[in-house]
């Protein structure tokens, strides 16, 4: 568990790709890096550049019924899943000559796919734990059960794991964090608008239905659901909101074990630490001390009897994906239909591919890398990284608002960023994880316990700076402020972000802007608080800090004015880091392109100049259709803005865009108060 979020370019669902594929082109449809047919030529690029870039694509690509959002990212995610499915279908054939890795990923996937076996077992795999929870009598029993559930991946009461020490990035320490809530964010429990009230009512009805599915009468199930809601609401009232959690200064409190115990003395902490295997723990990061005061109040005022339905509900929710269809469908009805607007479940094979990648990502990733990732893709990515780093260095040196003293520190941090491309230097060892063909829920539970124990084993040891936070097939990229590195899994390195067949302009607008996005995360409102070594440290002069905050406030105000859906606006404070990275990344990618094009031909292609193709390359990677429910969910919980505002919000701040398309002052894509940090 880490509570300092690694910053990435992602969407709330699936993300992005690239590389030269060695697969049969007829097996997989490749998404082009640039699509002239996607452009809506009836739209004016100076009025709405997103509509101009993507309007025809959006018209011709309705959202599939099993999706909440559908974009070029999702198209590529589907392609990626097809590659992984081919790997897993072959690996799942029960042949004696399979190697250990193929046997593990193949048996996991085949067992997940065996719906008939899951239906036949019914609730029998859950019965021992359900009986154990039902038999709880004392506070000591409750504390012991919380430890057991944490080990099996069930989020109850609070979260616990390992993290880098914010102020000593070479050290891994334990961390206790807020948790224990079933709704997407604490504000879902507390907001009083009509939609929030409606969502809470549907959540309570869903929890009641889950209790009924395990055999409770309707009246008892309704009472238990009300108890769950009462406990979770109390946890929400004690928790930080998602904007506060963006500030690393506010979620770092290194306390002794005795100090933690003083916050919540009703919980047997030493017993918990012994049960999970960290008995010798001396200190840890308690992210939110006030939350644990809230935990103490709940423990003192809630009898053990009332904790039982709360634990059962979370246990059922955590296991629903691999339970019989009635549980799976009920879980989807709320978390899929109600919260995201999806109309039907994704096909079983897609879900099982995701589960295999989630639990055995670096085992599955070995075959994926062998099949898809080449030296050419890695070399091209590194070349562009270096070009973008040079551009950012030039940008920093030319800033009129930053003092020379802070520029030196900023350049030191920039030059300290390390790059991880494609896949880990050393593959994760899953030999201790037992996968049993025919035991789907058991495989998931053992995988959760394996990962929980793997994380806890890091505590007290030096940080492994070679470890990856994403599996190689993942279609995403991220910057880690404590590692001070950027990470590009093999899954991202494909069109539309990079296409070796296309001109540099489109590629710089795609993967170039992504690289720039990740680099500038080192200097956003969170990342700027960490120094070149990844330590939480104030390396800014007061004058520079004030100038940064003023410029950041411009971006907050700009994006807070964008409407997500109905009366819901974007949260400019929540999305500040990602918006600043979009704006800064696009700008330095443009700088790098102009330097790259110096002395080269700048003739038009497809009727567009290199500058126009650069911005179209940026606009088209975000072509997306999204349901209203998903817009609402994203606006309330996700640090990334909706796709249309990632495009328009960035280009309207760049005079280079206005020049490229001949836009004039007063048009929507020419901001009257252009924002700029980097």
C-alpha cells in the first residue's frame, strides 16, 4: 500500500499502448497513430478543438454496452487484452511440458474461466470465514478477524502496508491509512445533494440484497445494511477528502507504536502486528491521526455484534468477482450500472485476463514482452525522453518567475530523474504463490495474501529502486515522486502514442506529450515537494513558492469552470497536478519538436503543417465517448480531467496553438487569461 500516489497520465478505466508487433496483422486490428477520418471538418478548431479532432470518430464509435467509456485508449486496451488472451489460452492447455510460469498463469486463468465449477461450489468456499465472523464474541476476536481479512485483501476499518519514508526515501516503513468504506470516496457519504442521497439509497439497497443472497430474511438484511451504512459513514466523517490527501505534508506522521496505540487504545495493535507478521515494529507512518481517533470512537461505541454485518458485507464484496453469478451480477448492478452507467458485464475472458494480470502481472508480462516488445521501441522511447528532458531544462532556465537559486535545485532534480522503459530488469518471483487448478477463489485469496506479505517483508529494508509499480502489459505510464523516476511499461509503447510509420510531429504530440507529462509531475503541486533524492523537503525559496502557487491557482480556476455533467463541475484542486502536467507536458513536447525539426522539411502532410499535426496528435489520443454516470464518478473521484478538457484546456493556454490554426483573440480556444506554470 502506498498513500503517496504515483502520478500518471491515465483515464479512470483503460489507458494506452505502442510498439512494433510481431503478431499476425490479420489477428489484431491496429489503431492508427493519426486518423484524418476522425476529424470533424464541420467544426472550427478555434471554437472547439476537441470536437474538431475527434468529432467524426465519436459519431462513428458508440459506447459498447459493457463499457462505461469508450475511446481510442479503450480500443487499444481491447487489443492488448486479445494478445494476453492468446498467451493465456496457450498457457492454460493442461500439458505436461509447460514451464513453471506458463503453468501458473495458465491454471489461474483456466480456473477463473470455469464458471460451471464456481456455480457448483456455491458459497462453500466462503463458509469457514462466514462462520468465523458469525462466531465473534469479544473485542479480541474482532481484532484477530480484521488481521485475517486484511491478509486476504478485504478492506475493513483501515488500511495497512508498506511505504517509502517520505523524509528518508532510502527506507521502507510501515503505514496505517484510512479505509474501510464501500463507496468510491468519503464525500459520497456526506454530500446532501439529491444525486448523492439517491446513490446512498441505492448503495444501502445493494448491501441489503447481498445479505439476502446469503440467506438472510429481508428485515434482518435491511437492518444489517443500515448498520453497515452507519459504520461506514462514521469512518467517512473521520477521513480526509481526496483534495487534502494530495498534500504529502498532511498525510505523513511518523509515530511510535505507543503513539499509535494512544490514538486508538481499544484496538489491540500489538496483537494485530503479531498476527500479520510485523510484531517487532517500532514506528510507522500514520497518515491521518484524526482518522484513527475516529476508529477509536467507533470501537468504543459499537458492540461486537454490530461489527459482524460490516465484516460480512466487505468480505462478500471483496470476493464477489469469483462467486456464483447471482453475487457477481448484484455487485455489477451497483458498482457497474449505478456508478458508471455500463449496461452489461464485460465478457468473462476479459475479466479473467485482468485478474491474471492483477495477481500475476510479472509472470504474464514475461510472455507479453517476448511477443510484443522490441529493442526499437525502447530505443525510440529513450531518445524522446532525452529530447524532452533537454526541453524541460531549457524551459526551467528561461522561466521569468523562478529565482536562480531555485532553478539550480530544479535542474538538479530534473537531472536526477531515472527512466524505466518496458519491463523490470529482474522478474518477480511467484514461486511461493500456490495456484490450484479448480480453486478460483482460493487462488485469488492466496494471491492477495502473497502480495500483502510481500509488501510487509519490505519494512525495515532498503528501497528496491528497480521494482516496478505496474505490470509490463499495463497500458499506462507514471512518475514516482519518491523514486524520482518515470516508468513506461511495454503496454504503453504502441500507437496512437508512438507509430514508427508516422512523422515526428504526430509522435511528439502523442508519446512526446506523455513523456513531458510524466516529467513535469516532478514539479507539480505534489511532486515539487520532493527533492532530487525523493525526500519530502522544501527546496523552494518563499518567493518562488508564492509564484508557483499563483500560477497553479490560475489552472485551478480554469478547470473548476468546466462542467462535467448536469450541475457537476470539475474539481480544479483535485485535478491540479494532472492538468498542470498536461499543460506543461504539451508545451515542452512542442519545444522538443521545434528543435527536432530545425533544418528539416516542414512540408504539409494530409493537408496539415507539422505544428497542426502535433496538436492533432495530442487531440486524437483522447477521442472518447463517456456515459453521464461515469462523468459524474470521474469528476468526483479522479485526479484526471475529462478527455475533452484535457485537450481544450491545454491548447487554449498555448499561443503556439493559436498560431498553428490561425485563431484570434476572443475565440474559445484562445484563453483571455492563459495559464502557465511550466
